[in-house]
């Protein structure tokens, strides 16, 4: 759900957000909702263009959250996810490439959709 707070638009159900340097990989900037434990990013199985994001507070199910992405070039998508982590695949064609990306994790457990 979007809300207008003062002159800024915010997403009320966002619980994690981060900007990832794809070449490190490392977290450039991050945010988490109050009371939520941290999270971390690492290259998934040492593979180029794949990043494992592990959240400090697991959800009851992978269906309880959605992940949105932005990139500087190419695209990013969720390759798979479970209750406490997801793998991001980045690329600019059919092959995986290291790329910077920003992700937003939304708690959709109460939206009445999904599983």
C-alpha cells in the first residue's frame, strides 16, 4: 500500500531495502523496518550475476513477501526464494552479469493474495 506522508510517497509494507554493489558484492546502502533484524548479501555459489540475500527475520512462507528491483542497466529478477532468503539473477542479455541493483522487500502476507 502506498501512503502520502507529508510531501513524500512511502510504501507502508516495505520491511527491507538495499542497494547492492554487484562487483563486491556488498551492500552500499540499506534500510529495514524498526524491530527487524539485519540481512546480508553474498555471491550465490560463487557465480557471476547471482546474489543470495538472507533476511534476519524469516517470513512464515515465501508467498508472504514480494521483491521489487531496479538496476542501472540490464535487469534483475528473483531466481528462487524461500521463507528467509532469495537469489537475485542479474544480466543484460541471456547470460548472468554482475550488476548493481536495488531491492525492496514487501510484506504481502495480509494482502489476501498468493498461496
